[in-house]
C-alpha cells in the first residue's frame, strides 16, 4: 500500500460497503466535466483517474462511447481490490498517489480527481509538471480548502502568471455547480452514512452518544439515555419536514461542484 495515513486506511477499509452504498455521479455533471476537459466525442484519449477508489467515476469513463484509455491510480489496497473486481475495459489499475504517480512523463491528455482533496503543492505539481500533456485537470471538491493549492502559485493577481517562476496552472479557475436529487430508502440511509470515512473509522463504542451536560451531576448523567448515532439519524428522518415519495423513499439532494484549469502552454 502506498504511504497514506492510518486514518485514511481505517476510514476506507470497508471498501465493498463503500462501493455498494455510495451514489454515482449525476449525468449532467459528468457530461459538463468531460466537455470542459475537451474529450467528448474524441476516441482513445488518455485519461488519468487519480485516487480512483473503488471506481465510481472510473466505470463511468469506461462505459463511454469514446473508448478512453484510462489509468486508474489508487493508494488504498482494499479500494483498488474492489475496482479490479469490476474488470473494466481499457482500464489500467496502478498503486500510487499524486506525489509519485506511476506513469511516464506527459502520458495523459487529461486528469480527473473525483472526490479527492489535493492538499499538497508537490502533489499538484506532479500532475502538470510531469504527467499532463495538454488539457485540463478537473476536480470535484469536498470543500474550498483545495483552491489554495492552485491560487497560491501566484502572490498577486492572475496576470502575474506571465512572469511567475514555474507557473503550473492557468487562472482564474473555471467552476460550475450542478444540483442533484435522488431517492433513498430510509433503511439505506445509515448504510450511506457509514461509508463516510469519519463514520467508518469509528469503533462501535465510539458510535454511542450520551445526551448529557458536563455540568450535570454524575448520578444525573448516568441516568440519561444513551443512544447510538444510528438512532439519531433514524429519529431525524421521522419529522414532518422530511420529503418522501409514494414509495416512502427519502429525497436526497445536494450539489456537485466542478472546477477546472489547464496546463500553462510550454510550462515546466
């Protein structure tokens, strides 16, 4: 296994459950992503799927009519094992990470990092300095912290890219938000939550929650009800404000965030 943190190893250890209960990506978001990468309708382009996990996005790429040549890089052995079981066509699965991508220089026309946080500048430098030949890298971020990796390459304004030493990415970043909505059975909601790494890494005793105030006396605290986090989730979805369809399924909605940039022509 590549050198990833113990928290990541533990958080994604239940990889089969992750693959079963995590949703796929909305069709509209995928189509927009690939258009921004400039690969729609082009046969055989080479794509790097970085931190591919169990292949949620990889299998979407593999099913496209363009017959992409895909290298899926994943540092977590258990996640990669689930991906290998899918036996996707034109997908080469390799162990590695952004700091040391197992590929030749300038091997790819595009890079996709779906649900990945590239939090280190050396990791993002590798993406364009050594491995991306022409087009864009697109990220589906979990939070806004990742933007600093790109924006801190310049100390002043985007126009400084003309004189900055070893610029890697064009600015400003492109971005789009695509709303999604799907329906999920109440019994499956907790299974979905358990695939989140912050839940999956918890031991069973850590899933217990005591409803008590530290200022209360010990005897009072001991008498208060102990509930599991699962109980809390189930209680939360019984309210009148929870939207359900005729089958009793819950309305799950949110936004898929896309961002993209391109390699600086003639850059390092």
